[in-house]
């Protein structure tokens, strides 16, 4: 049991700080831009795959690709206040967003997002 006044170590991606209205607006703009770029990538790849369809199996490959990408995107892109740090950290780690896009967020948010991105990159390595 902890003594009063002591703190437990925290996981950088779990303790969501409070977000102001302007910070949520910045986060939403970054989120929307990242999602749009990722969907553009999916459309471009799907068009390339469609061009290469020669047999029925190729069409099913395209369908599997689109289904898998939709599931992945639906899982990763959730704009919920309780997950903003984790989501933005993941997008930063994956280089889907840049540090410049996060400009305007409070120092505590930036620290938490970078901490989460660093943790995720070490985990992926």
C-alpha cells in the first residue's frame, strides 16, 4: 500500500491530461488530416491493385486488402478525449503526423504525446 503523498509510476499513454477546447480543435484538425492522408494512400493502392486484376483471385485479393485496411483504420482512428494522447502518439510514431502539426498544444500534451510515441517506437523495435 502506498503512503499518502507518494505517487506511483505512470504509463505515459494511459493518464490522459485535460484538453482545452482550443487543444481539442488542434487535435481534431491533426486527426482529420492524418486520416485523409491515410485514406488517400489506401485509395491509391486499391487503384493500382485494380489495374492489375487479371483473374478472379486478384479481385478477392483487393477485397481482402480493403477489408483489412478498413478494420485497421477503424481500430486506430478513434477521436475520443480519453485516447487523444495515445492516438496522437501512435500517429507521431508511425510518422502519419509531424511535430509541427501539433504546434499550439500545451507543453503537458506535447510531453505526453512524445513520451507515448517514444514508448511505442521502442516497443516496435
